[in-house]
C-alpha cells in the first residue's frame, strides 16, 4: 500500500473529474459509506483567506488589484488574472499547491479512518495521484456538465464552456484512472457504482471509523 506524507497504513482514494462531473457527489457517497473525505478546493479557499498561509505570498505576487475593499482576496478577480494566462496560472499554483499538499498530508495523518478520499480537480496534473492507492475519475457528458454548472453557479453557457475547454480533457484523465464513475443519469445509478467499488476495497462496516493499523 502506498503511503502519503507520514501516514502509512491508510488506503487513499484520489478522486478527480472536470467541472460539473459530480466528483463532490461521489466523495459524499464515500463519506456516507465510512471514508474520511478531504476537499482540496476547500483547502485552497482556506489558504487564500486573510489568515491563510497563501494570502501574503499571493498578494505579493499579484498585487492589491485582486483584493476587495475589505482587503480579502477576491476569487473572481484572481481567476481573471490567471485565466487564459498559463504563466500566471503556473505562478499561482506554485504558491498554493505546496501549501495545500502539506495540509492534505496533515489531515491524512490525523484521520482515524482507514479509507481516506481526497477530492482534487488537479489531482493528476499536480502529481498527487502517484501517492494514492487508487485513482477514481468521475465522468459526465458535456450536456450534463453544462446543465449542472449553469444551475449551481449561475454561470452562462459560454462561461462554462470556456472553463471546460481550459481543463484537461476527460479522456486524458480517464486514461490514468483505476476506477471510472459515470455520473450521467440518476443518483441511484451513481451510488450503485460507488457501492460496488467500495465492496472491492472491503466491508464498509469494517472500514467505518476504523483507525489505520
């Protein structure tokens, strides 16, 4: 079994998928079954908070133009500063990703669960997949992606399409997957796939709340 950070003895699921595919839904299903879930997006937001570890370095790198009047980082302004600018995006990720990875290590180490699932949209691109025991990729049709994101985030079809095109193609992520969850129809159908894969790890009852050996 692959260890992550200083936490050998845990079974780590790396969960990824593009915008609107439903990876958060799958993570929550795994949590219901007894896994400990970590959301990398939440960790990024925490790191960018005024008290967060990335706040100072990001403001120094991108200037006060990305701040609100209250001095917080405006995530929309920051996104505009790096979107479609590969060099700027790399600069931002070089600051944020190591801090988030360190926090993931800390959370995995302190988790009292055997199965830990890390949801990260750039799991593969950032190389974290190599530290996972298994990589799960959630897929959905472009029509489903558009429908979900326009509804949940209030974005236009053009905005969602632009973001989808900027991401690593689903087929490329699927090529790196050990498990593919197809999230195109009902929640019930998705849950059946998740439950089947969970049983391949072992008994859900045995894993629930179980500390790493």
